[in-house]
C-alpha cells in the first residue's frame, strides 16, 4: 500500500508541473504588453520601461516560469494587475465559497443519484427506470447557466420561495447546489445502476439468494457494497466537472468563488489573477483524481498490484 | 424488490439485444449496423431526424424567411409569440425564431468543425502513440494527461483569452480541449490491433508502417471514431454556449444560442420567453446528439454498454 501511494503521488507531480507550464506559456504569449494592460493606454513610455524592469519581464520565459513556480509553492501567485492585491489572498478569500458550493452540489448528487440508481436497477426496464434515466440524461444535456436562470425565474421571481442570488446563508445555496449537482447526480445514478446490474449477475449473489436471504438483504448487503466501489471514486473525480460547472453557477448566482474571479479576470484582462485561479483550480482537480486513485486502491486491493 | 431475468437486461431506453443479433454483428458492415440500429432503436432514429431537420432549417434559412435576423424594427419590440413571430421579438424588434435558426448555424459549425479537427489530431496522435510506442507514446500520452487534467471549460477560457476572443478562438480553444480523450481511446485500440494476426502478417511481408496504420489499423477504428464523434459534439456545443454566455465566445453581430441567453437574461423577469427559447434549442439539439451517440455506441459494440 505504501509503495502504491508513493507511486501515484509521483505520477501526479509531473502532470501538475506540465499544467503550470502550459498555462504559463499560454498566458505569457498574449499579444499586448502587460504593463500597458495594467496601467492603461496612456502611460508614459519611460514608465513602461521602469515597470518592465521592476516586474523583471525581460528575463527568459523559463526563468520567469521557474520564479513563478517557486512563488506559487509559497502561496505567492503574484499581484493582480487591476485589483492591485495579492492573487494568493484573493484565492484564499474566494476558495471557501467554491468549496461550500461544491460540497452542497456533491451532497445533491449523492442523495439523489445513489437512491435513483438503486431504484432504477431494481426496477430496471420499467417506467420508473426510464423516467429516472431520462431525468439523468436531461441533467447532462441541460446548459447549467440556463437551468439556473429558469430556476431563478420560477422559484425566486414567480414563487418567491428563495432569494435570487447571494451567498449569505444556506437558503442562498439551494438553487446553485441543485443546478450544479444535477448533472453529477445523473452520472452517479447511471453508474450505480449499471454497476448494480452487473454485480447482480455474479455467482455470490446467486449463493446469497440460494441460502434464502431476502431480496432486499441481497441487494443492500451484498450487491450494493460492491457496486459502490466505482461510484465512490467517480465522486472524487467529479471535482473537475463540479469546478467547471461552478464557473457558470457562480456567475449566475453571484457567489464570489474561484469561478467568478476567473471570469472577472478574463473580462478585465488581468493575467496574474487568471493564471492563479486556473492553476489553483486545476491543482484541485489533480488532487481529486489522486484521491480517487488512492481510494480505489484502498477499497479494492486488486488495484494495488500492477 | 426482485431481479427477474428481464430485469437484468443492460440499459434502459435501448432495445434488448438477442444472442443472434450480437453474433450477426460480427460479420456486418458499419452501414448495415446503422440500418439495424435505426430499425431497433426508435429514439436514436428520431434523434437523427431532429438533427437533420435543424441542420436543413439552418442551411436554407435565407430562402424561406422574410425577416432579417439583424435588422431592428422598433415598432415590434418585445412582441409576444404570435403567428407572425413564432417565438416573439427581442429588445430591438428582431424576429426571435429567425434569430434562433441563424444561431443554430453557429452551434452546428461549433459542434462540427472543432470536433472534426480535434478528432483528426487525436486520431493521428493516438495511432502514432499506439503503433510505435516508446518515447513518442510516452510524450504524447503525458501531454494528453496534462490536457485532461484541466477542467475543459477553464482551459477553453484560457485559450480563447490568449487568442483574443471571437469565433475563431473558440474553434481553436475547443479543438485544443478535446483531442486528448480521442487520442487515449485510439491509442488503446491501436495497441490491441497491432498484436492481431492480420497486422503481423502485413508486417512480415514488409508492408511499411504508415501503410499498415492507414490500411489495416485505421479502418478498424472507424466504429469507435463514429461513436466518439457523435458524443463529442454535444460537449463542444455546450462549451461554446457557456463561453459565449460568459462573454469570451461569439460576439455580436453574429448570434449564437449562448450569446442570446446572455443578452436576454436582462429581460428574464419581464419577457422570459426570450431567454427560454435559445436554452430550449440547446437542450433539444444536445439531447438529440446524446441519444444518437448512445444508440450508435450500442449498435457498434453491444458488449461495450455502460
């Protein structure tokens, strides 16, 4: 197990460095002088020189990259061009909101997805099954931002049950969590269903039935435990899709998380802020995948031997 | 709760495959499998019909409509849906239905072109990595790992930021984002095909590697490529509408469904149909592609079902 963990972590490190490098190259070949972007069009030419010097923009790209990475490891992601604040601080401030939203969305995904998948499998090829699976496909095909707008119109404006946007209490997170979690709930439901159906074909299920166990005990005691293995790991991997969706959800519901900051950074053309938020988000995704891998290895000993 | 024999059939919404169906598949051409699938799977056939109708409508729209999608007619601002204007008029009195169909052109283009481009890149890299192995394989796959580590929407945001926004940068951004998945699948398939007797036979009589790849391996990847193609399109359309909604995608005067939702969300409370219609269009189009893709996947390889 120890070797397995070390191996997996060692695989993730080069990926993370590659991500940072590609991001750095993409954002540092942007046309337009960073100083002009930062200070506006009407800056004096000699000041541009001073700032180029101060920001050490004339060093070779790889040197600047190394300096950036060294800083990022200490939590220093540079200073935002437009807000004139440390990017690290802005990330630390917005990150809790994104985490909160993602956790609520994941709860929605689990609490709806697993029972729906279980139910669909038990009642497979009935009307209920089809309805659940149709609903889950709908969740995947629904544009997140549009679903959010519709819910705002219906529940906030027409029915006045929930606040339109904001992030002050749990009530404010109900709509965003449902909008964001729906797609993941669909994935979880489909996976639970197909795994359960697969497991139910096994010999040990037949044995369990043969020894006279009740069908409900067979499903919950024997089948579900095995079927949940891949589902548990997919939840860790869904960090990626939740973060991608969080960008949209946050901009609609006005939650000042990482996604909203990234979108603002783009519209303000604020490179360090954009770079910091995207790098941080992607690092989260890589960490999520790593955890998924380790979890899988922990739950299923066969995976560890490779 | 009970698991009956019929309760164990593979997936909801798709027909049950009988044993002889599956055996028959092994000898049939791709085209014959298509015909067979559409006869068996009405949902996929209907989805294909919907897609064709939307595409035809979008291609021929200047021929049959009296309205100009971009010409304001201020007397008809916010006209509700009526026989003259099927989906009403927008804030400048432009016919919403006609604008939806013009928006379909962008969505179709975005769905098809970057997907095609990314498939070509992904297939080429996957073939090289899978066939030659070694260091080419190593570097291509590490690059794919890195690309796949990014949440795709965030990476697309960064790329289109670098390229300055607009339709062209969306093309590139979406191609950059989605080649890696294709490369992985094709690489795996190439590696297994490389060991097959017919490839070994070709190699033993001295056929050059590039001929083996194009004559013997690529044609065997075609079923997979068709499935990947159909299932990649909805993702591309979805990402485009998200990017346009965030303001980093299509820019006026060109219309896209995402851009329309972005524009009309201001009027959501007073004229909700304006923002609802384009979202519905995205939903129908994406759902149709998802159904079609699922159907094709089941037809190409009944064993591979989720």
